[in-house]
C-alpha cells in the first residue's frame, strides 16, 4: 500500500509541479502564452507524435482495442450526459464538448509517460490523436454545422501522424542525428504543455463554480462508466487497460476554451467548466493512478 502511494506521488509530482511552475510564473508576470501555445501545437507536439511513431515499429493492430475504447469513452460520455444537460437546462454546446474532449495532451501524455515509461508513449499518443480527430470533426460540427472538415488535413498534428504512420509502415528510417534532433524538439512539448496549463489556471472564473463543479464530477464519472462498459468487449492487456482508465478520468481539454472563443459559445462558462475540472483532477488523478497501479 505504501509503495503504491509513493509511486503515485512520484508520478504526479513532476506533472503537477510543472503546472504549478506555470501557475506561479503566471501569477507574477502574466505572460501572453498565445505564441508559445501556437509553437507547441504547430511544431513541438507534431514532432513528438512523429518521433513516437518512428521510435518503435508501430503495430496498428496492437492498438485497435485501445482506439475503440477511447472512441467509445468520448462518444459515450456525451450521450450519457445529454439527459443531464437537458434536465438542468444547460446549453448543450457549452456543456457537452468539455465533457467529451479531455486533456489527453497536456495531462494524458505526461501521466502515461511517467507512470508506464516510453514503452507506452505510442498508446498515449494514439488516444491523443483520436481525441483531437474527434474534437476537430465532431466537436467543431457540434458548434457549427457549416464547418468544412477538410481543414483537418492542414493541421500539423494530423500531417505528422500521417507521415509517422507512413514511415513506420514502410520501415523507412531517418539518420540517427536527425531522429535525435526530432526527439529533442518533441520533448519540449510535454513540460511546455504542463507549464501552459498552469498559466491557464489563473483564468478560473468562479462565477460559474456550480456548473464547473458539476462538470468536474460528472465528466470523470461518465468516462469511467463508459470504460467499464467497453472493457469486456475489447482485447487489452493490463497496461493498456490502465492507460484507458486513466484516459477516461482526465479533465476537460484546455482547447475547449479556445474553440469556444473562436465560435463565441459562452467562452467564460466553458473556461469555468474546463479549469475547475482541471483543479478537480488534483484529487481524481491520484486516486485513479493508485487504482490502476496496484493492478498492473
């Protein structure tokens, strides 16, 4: 029991410490993170994805169950919480996207990396890609039915994924110095994602604390219910099961706020849901980690 608790602490400390550093820095200097975030999403995260695909042979069939499970959790969470939103008369476009599209980038990748090592980095990247694909297709369509989905192919992360899969499938390698350079640049993404998340936490709006608290409770609850429902029907080993459970309880993605701002969909309320949900993860994530680690 003590060993498991210490292992959980060892995993979550770097994750929350990096976010805490961003929170502390942002508190005193209030940096404009827009350029940094654009660099991360356009350069460092795509390079991380590309390197993860090339680092080890990518076995698509080996992740089929994980991909099905991740997709089911995202879609199932929306369907489960639809009646709740209708019952409490919450705007569906405001409430459902943050409940469906979780923080698989800022928090999911670092958590999996620290908990299970680089061997499971591809699994974390796969879930991140699924979440992003659904967010920029279904999620955008939920906010604006006129959106052209072909724009998805112009996203650096999608380009990096396609290239990475192509290189991996054909067994094409890169010179070691170039691959090491890509790895080095890609590794910038993880601490920068966490640091940026910490800065964002300064924008928490507690005027909508009731809605934010409701989301912080219902989001992970719906996720874990969906995970438990799909697990008997997909073939996952113990480690992949642990990764899927962690994915299920992740808080809402910060990207939901940026998308809400772009489409003028009550961005302040979405920010409350997202950021209070991320604060709530300070309790939920350690519990989930302890649960999965004692079984792996």
